[in-house]
């Protein structure tokens, strides 16, 4: 007679209903938890986006009702130069007191601006400020995403995105000043995001195109090629090839037409040393200390040494901390402005958004201090309070108060750089975020 109760072995081979129920409950709980995390992240992202859009609408209203700074006057000359000589011919044209020192993608942007002017979309002073204002929307959302992945804290990421979206510095530079610096910053951070958020060859190619676009708007991010390429290579040789191929193809299309005017282009764009008024950082300190030889060195060969250091340090940081691409790029931008012998008020946007990828509090202090500096300077240039700004005539700093604000802002930027260098001290682990699934976090930060 065969026993109806199985042996222990036989019983162990049968599914355990109680165990199945437990596994199912755990799986359901995990799914619900993930959905809740994604829902919180989505809500936070929406808040950042809404604030960025509202702020941008206000910037565009300011652009529509003000003239801006001296730079807008130069853009009027440049747009006419593109009309007269074409987007490439302008490099060989004599524009009088105006030196056209912008890479070729900006030239094509001016073609679009002229077309919009001809079709009644607005005047040059308004239209030249629209791209920067729109770029800030993308920048704020990208900062939110990068901080969320790098720091692993949704609250910090949300605060960073909001502080970038509502930054008075970005408001003034994008909505009033009139220049392309916020556009190259947007393309640069977008390239970082595409390299870190996904691991496909397609996103690596898109990252390469975004980087090439940044360099084609302003030459500053040329120093970032080593660290971006290193990041792509660490995630696989196919992604590195895709990054290089896409960026190279973009550069070929945009830059190849410049070759017939290469001598003039090289002299005006590649050889540009900044304006003669240098009231910032190490050069100004050397003048105060009466070391003219040091100042001349910083303006001359010293700027190439600074460029090499700003290109090398981010690679070292990424080698030490493979998940820290955003922080490495931020360190480069902050350090480059810190030691730069050239200066313009619009340069303050170079590290402002990216600084939140290094350290939230250091970035916020810089954001706040730079706001005070910007408002003080532009009040002086407008001879009016912010609500009466219209035509700003840029003049050299002419009061101890302005120089004091410049020094304090430089010191706040130095704190961002120190925080970035501090990251070199130890390798870091990939942050886990309760709003990002662990697998996604690993992919995003590899």
C-alpha cells in the first residue's frame, strides 16, 4: 500500500503555496514602491519645469520691452554683417569697431534671426535674447535629473532645479543682457545627461552632437572633450566611437564652410583674448599687488596652461569617481572662470547651473552672491533700479563697492572649486535614490 503522505523530499519538490503567496506579496509591494518613487520624481520634475517655463515667459517679456546692454548693439552690427556678407563671409568682413568672434553655429543662428525679423517676429534686440531664455528651461530640468542621479536625493535635486530655474543671474543674463553663453551651457549639460542617463550608442551619438553644438556656439567647452570622451570610453568602445563620429560629423557640417576664411576665423575667433578691461580674479589681484609681469603672463601663455589644467583635472576626477561626470564638468567650468584672465558679466552663467552637481550649498552661496553682484553692476550700468532697466551702458567698475562684490563673488566661486577638488580625495560609490530604481541608477552613473 502506497502512503498518501509524501516523503520530505517529495514534499520539498512541490510548490509551497504559502511561499508563493509571500513572493507575490513582496513583488507587488516592490512594484507599488517603484511606482510611488517614479510618481514622486515625476511630480518634482513637473514642478521644476513649470517654474522654469514661467520664469522664461517673464524673461521674454523683459526682452520684448527693453534694449539690453552694449552687447545687443554689437548683435545689431553682426546681424547686418550676416545680411551683407553671409554667415561665413562675415569672418572676413570689416565691421568697424565690432569684432565678430563667434563660432559658426552662431552665424547660422543670426541667419534665422534675420529671417524672423523679415517676417515680423520682432526686432534683433528681442530675438537675440530668446534662445538663451529658452535654453534655461532645458538647463533647469537637466540639472534636476543629473543631481537626482548623482546625489540620490530627490529633495536636493528639486531644490537645485528650482534654484537654477529661478536664478536672478540667469534671469538678467538671458532675459536682459543679450548673449549666447546660456545656450552653450545648455548644450554642454545636455551632453553630460545623455552620456550618464542611458547606455545606448544612440544616446552617446546624441551626446556627441550636443557637445559639438556647444563648441559651435562658444569655444569655452572645448576643454571638456577629454573628460566627455573618457566617460564615453569607460561605458564601452562602441559608445566612444558613436560620440566621436556624431560630434565629428556635426563639426564637419557646421565648420567645413569656414575653411575658405580660416585665416580670418582663426584670428578673430580662435585667437580672441577677451576685452581689454580685466576686472576679475587673478589678473585684477596682480594689478592691485603691482605685479604687471604676472598679469601679462596670465593674459598670455598663462591662459593656455589654465586651459590644460581645466581639461586634465576633470579626467582625474572621473578616473577616481566614475559616477561623477557631472561634477567633473562643473569643476572644469568653475575653475576655468576662476582663473580666466578675460571676463564679462555674462561669464557668471558658465558654472552657475553646473555647480549644483558639485555641492548644493556651495552652489547656492555662489548663486546668491553672484545675484547681488549682478544687480549692483546692472543698476550702475542702467543708472536705475531693476524695475526701470532698459538701456545698459557697460562701463568699467568705478567704485570700491563694485570691486568688493566682484571679489566676494570670486571667493564664492573658489568655494565651488574647492568642493570639486575635495571629491578627488576618495573614490565614491554610486548613489542610490529612492526615486530611481537601482538598475537605472547604475546605468545612469556608469
